[in-house]
C-alpha cells in the first residue's frame, strides 16, 4: 500500500502537467481565437498607416564625402566582451 501511494505521489506532478496541457489544447479555439484575430487586424491597420518605404540613392561624390565603401559582405567571426562588476566570495566551510 505504501509503495502504491509513493508511486502516485511521484506521478502526480507529470500527470497534472499533461492534464493541463490537454485541457489547453482542447479549448484552444475558445481561448485564443478572439485575441489572435484582433492582433492580426491591428497589425494590418498599423502597417498600412505608418509604414512608408523610401529609397535613398547616394551618388559617387556623396559616397566619397561620407567615406562609404561598397563591397560584398564576408562571413567572419565577431567577438564581444562584456565587463560586469562583481565580487567572488568563498562559501564558508568549503
């Protein structure tokens, strides 16, 4: 009897996660239908009003004045360092 209770306790967590996931999957159309439709509608209206594409052509003289170099991009490795202030301390007793 004790072994059975122990097994049920160890399975309670994973079984509850599976049950919640199944419930969300079953009711996904009710839970997410209105929100995704409104988000898509909001994106469509905002893109048409605010998004304007403009093309800027830079002449040869302007490129020389700005120091722009036009070349084909090459794949290379880039390293970045981040300095974070901190302090290293020992744990007592170790």
